[in-house]
C-alpha cells in the first residue's frame, strides 16, 4: 500500500440508489433516493412533494425540531423529516461524508428497524473518494449532561469510541453495557442489524398520539410482559444496547462531521444524545472542540479497513 493515509479524503456514494419502505410513525409509504454529493455538502435531505423539491434540510444539530421517540429535523418554514437516525448511522458508520437524501415523505422509512437495509443500499451504490481532505470535530475537553439518573458525555479520544449502558426494569433487557471503537467493520458487524424495540403496553397510548402507526413485528422488537413477541427472537442477546449505540451514532452524525472523541451514555436516548451535542458546541469553536483536517501523508502502517475510510489511529492532524 502507498504511504498516503487511507481515509484522508472525503467520500460520497459512487452512484444514486433508491429505497422504499414504510414510516414507522405515519404508516405511510415513503420513497427515498440517496444521491452522490460534492465535498463539504455533508448530509442534506431534499424533501419533495409531487416530484418537486420543496425544502433542503441540512442534517446538523441546529436543525433538530423534535426528539420524541425519534430524531426529527426541519427547516424554518416547518418542513420536517423524522426518524433520520438509522440512515444517518449507516452513512456515518460506513464512512460516507457527503450525501443528498431525496425523500417524498415526512420520515425516513423504518425498513426492518435497523440500519441493515441502508448498509446494503450503500454497499450497492459503492463509495468513492473526493479530492478534498476529510474534516473532523476533535473534542478538546469533557462535556457532560445529566438528566435525573441519566447522563451522557463526550471526552477527548484519538478515534471515535462508544460506551453505552442501558437499564430497563424487565427481565428481557435489564442492565446491558457495551463499548467499542467505531470503524466501518465494527458498525457493520456489531451495530447495523440491531433493531428498534418497544413495549406492547405502550402501543395503545402511542396510537392515540398518532405515533407508531407503521410499527409491526417486521420492524420492531416487541416486548410483552412475559415474552418477546417476535417469533424469530433476538438477533443478539445484547440487541437492545446495540440498538441504543446505533441510535447514538446516527444522532451524533448531526455534529456535521466525524467526531474524534469518546461518547459515554448511561440510560440515554435521542434527547440525551442531542443535548450532549448542544453542550459540546455551546461555547463555539476552540472551547470544547475544534475543526481538524486529516493529514495528507502518513507513515506506512499496518493494513486497515478501507471499505469506507473511517480511521481509528492517532495522528497529528493538519489544522490549516
């Protein structure tokens, strides 16, 4: 391999790819096209109605409008897109930096409740490098948000690490804890297939609120008082905490660039993830974070995952 650092450049999709599915809350059919994008575009939702683009919403922390059961982003005119976290997790987890997401509904389709379908779509399209260097958000000092007995924090770290613990008062979940360094390989193998979950006792309340109208055993791990309702069972004994980690990857993608830091969460969720990002950015650049660019040249190293170029090594970044 050459001594040019693999993953130093920004990426996008090699071609467009289309997906269709059902919105988990609306129950409506949704069509979505993932398009290649230029460098520094980031992730942008192109909301269409009757074949015409009516809004372009940048997927960043400042665009968050609602955090009830999912992450909803929107523009100043009231156009919103919900349940963005599983798609954003797939894009960030596989190392895609730039993508236009054309969508004709109000929420990203739930697919099977995980990121697996989005990973397959990205794999089908392929990933290509752009000429511009990849930009990162480096955490400079710890930030922490406490909400009752729930808390989340971001701390300095060479790569991107997740350390997540959940604790539910049910024998099927209980206390689960998992930590890992995020790379395309670990996202694909350890997180991408973990499905969303919910309790049957909450269904009627959600329906009355106009939520979960598209939820089913095909896209949700459903928990009754004494059993898991899905006939196939769990994909992993720790599928619940793995899904919370998947959600965190998607929610933290709203930083606008890959994070160099360690994210820790205890009994958290979408709201806590968003509030930790807000705390990170609260003082502006140079206080708790700064922009960094990947180096153009690295010393030769052992082979690393090149499937999408997320790096997990220490380096002295080019800040120019």
